[in-house]
């Protein structure tokens, strides 16, 4: 389906950037919201990627977000890849914007409702990036990570929880991707394992692991959720680890 249109929030770096690169390579029309577009256009040039449209703005601004959610012909985009996150402040065990994801997903969901009210049609599949360690049905991180999670991920974890809950309650189609707690850099050929959880009924399969790279997490998202849209992950949580 090469006519698919995908909106990206948080693709200037990290997991989102990798998912964007793989979606562009698959030939999809991609719209990326960036606070500082040159961060993206200096790496993904217009000449190399004519199927990329970069929109300047903040993911908490409804007008800017709405511009990214509308594909052509009064239709909403087919997929939304939402990977925004705050910058860690390790000394204070917090992040620069403690509600960055909650505010962002609220903006996206409100923008969808407003656009529908204006006659724009469609039902995008909303893919958000969360963190392993969030399961309410059982341990989903290695035992040795438990103290680290409660220390360093208390603030971002609460934000991710609020984001997950709002998305599940929205009634939209979604996949929550919980990436391994430790993110490193570099694309590899390592096998990625995915554990599946249903937000209502609990764990369907477990994958507990120590790490994953941002590039491999983004590649997994693009391949399994954007290109294939594997039904196994629809309206579920997928925990991805090596
Ligand atoms: N242990 C961990 O750290 C861990 C583990 C698993 C998952 N995660 C989560 O996984 C996600 C992706 O992680 P990552 O390391 O790939 O992220 P990252 O490289 O830090 O990228 C975050 C992105 O969000 C954007 N952003 C933040 N606030 C924004 C706003 N208000 N408006 C527009 N864009 C905004 C940033 O844009 P700018 O370039 O403008 O800053 C950047 O593109 C994050 O939610 C992260 O919390 C983290």
C-alpha cells in the first residue's frame, strides 16, 4: 500500500527517527512535526526524500498537530507514530517536561476529534512509544532493573502511564510499544523479541530483556506496525527487547 500516509511526532532523533527512515524507504508519504525542522532536514534532505514533509511546531499545539494529521482529500493519515519524550535530568531523577507524553497524546486525540467534526474522515492507527516496566499484570523487566525503574523512571513512568491510559480509553485503534528500559544506539541484525499484553485481559506472551537500540526499535515499529500492521499487535501493548 504505497499510498499510505504516516504522521510522526518525535522523529528528529531516536526511535522515531529510525521509524521515519524505514517508512520513507518503504515509499510512504511521511509528515513529521519538528520543533526545529533543520534537525531533520539536514539529515533527511528534500532531494533524497521527496516523500517527506516537515512541519514546524510543538506536539502540544493543536493547530500544528492538526496540520500533520490531515492527508490529502479530506482524509486523516493512516498511521501515527508518536515517540516524543522529555530530556532526562539525572541529578533530580526527572525529565525537563514531566507531562510531555500525556500532553502530547491529549493534543493528538483532541485534534483527531476536531478534524472529524470538520468533516475529515478516517481512523488512524496510533502507535505510541512507552517503556518496559509499565505492566500492571506482572514483571516485564529483569529483576535487577526494578530498583532503577522506581528511582529513575518514576516521573517519566507516571507520564507514560497517563499517556497509555488516555490512548486506551480513547476508543481509537492503537498499539503501545514498550521499549526495553535501557536504550542504546546503532542498528544491528539482532533478533527483536516482542511480548504482547492486552490492556484489559493481561499478558498473552512475555518478552523480558535488558536492552534494545533506538534504531532497531524504530525499525521494528516500521516493519511490524506501519508496513505490515500486524493484527497481532492491534489494540495491544508490545514490549520489545533483544
Ligand atoms: N530508558 C529510557 O530512556 C527509555 C526506555 C524506553 C522508552 N523510552 C521512551 O521512548 C521514547 C523515544 O525515546 P528516544 O530516546 O528515541 O527519544 P529522543 O531521542 O529523546 O527523542 C525525543 C523526541 O521527542 C521530541 N519532542 C519532545 N518534546 C516535544 C514537543 N513538545 N514537541 C515536539 N517534539 C517533541 C524531540 O524533539 P527535539 O529534537 O525538538 O528535542 C525528539 O524528536 C521516549 O518517549 C522515551 O521516553 C525511554
